[in-house]
């Protein structure tokens, strides 16, 4: 096997995701009430021109927050792809340049009440010509050697949500448990977010620890956590990073779920456990 083949594999595995050079704002779009249009800004934060193909896709969330393709709606699932139009469908971004994606909502008059969701996906398109970063570092091959050109194509997606009629939701935190850490690793806080109602919930998880007779300190945070319909629960694990010298014992560990700061930061749910 060629040394170049092994080197290319290592470079591919060690490389940063291609989507790291693509900045999106906002990172989710929600149509409510009479809103019929929205826009999304794409920014190429990298050093090379990139091409992205844009598609609307349907995805299903698992209880642990992973997504999988959803070809057909299951009971309780409402997809938004038939309600949305967008342009352009493909963009070429020079370094430091931006592109606006315009999204239009077309709701039929008899659309049932509920929350509809699809995902706008941005797939990096391989360049048909030119020298890739791997090409530029590839050594010349000797007689009898075989070289393989590898290039990771990584995409990114954001949810697009349409809320029709009267939609409400509530959430509770349950099953809070401090898991015993593996050797050399941080402690992990496990919990369950329980959703009810006909819309999703979205916010930030914040863990705090208050030692007996001491001041409260933040020990963990995860931003942008969602429980999408029709899921009734999401199992979460939050890595805890207490301040140096702090031992998670003889105090109260609290997990809060709040709206994101830009939405007001309202407390949605919380639960606490006492640590011996």
C-alpha cells in the first residue's frame, strides 16, 4: 500500500470539517402568526471559494438528539417542505463574501393547526477542477504506487419551523443523576426533558452547584437544546466543568432549562439533587 494513501487518510481524518468555514445567521428560522418571509445570511469565513447546494430535507429526532432521514411522516409528524419556497438553490461564495437566501411561506387556507418542521441543508459541492489541499501536498508517486485523492464533503443544516394556529408547549426536567466519571474525565449530569403540547421547546441547559454554606457557581452549560415534535422526551447528558478545587459533594446540584437569551431567558423548567 502506498505511503501516500496512508498519509491522505490521516489528513482526511485530522482535517477540520469543511462546514466550519460556513457561517449561518440565524441558525434556525421560525414562522409564526402572519409572517410569510424570512432570510438567511451565508458567509464564507474561509480562505477558498466554496460552492454549496441547498435542499429542503425532512429529519426525525431520536430521544438522544440525533437526526435521521425521514422519507415518510409518522403519526404526529408534520413536515414543512411543501409549504416553503427558497432561492437561490446553489451559491458560490468567495472568501469573506456573503449571500442572502430568501425563504417564502405559502400556507393553504385549510392548513391544520400544529407545528411543521423541515431542515434547510447546505451541502459542500466538490470542485470539478483545480488543485485541492491534498493535491498540493501530495508527493510524486513512484513506479507501481497508487495514489488516492480524498476530500471530505461536509454539510450543515438548520431547522425551518412553521407554526399554524394556537400552538403551546411546556417542559419538565426529571431523572437528574450525577454519573460517576471515567478515569481522567469530567463528571456528567444526566437528565430527561419531558415535553407536552403541540409545539417544540428550545433553550439552554445550565447546571449550577451550591456547596453547603457556599456560593452558587455555574458548572456546565449547553446552548440550543431542542425537543422537537412529536417527541415527548429527550435524554440529555451535560459535561460538568467545576472551578479548580471544587468537589461536587456536600451541596445541591441544579439543572435549569431556559429560553435562549435573545428570547428573554425565561426559566422553563428545573430540577435539583442533593449531593452527600
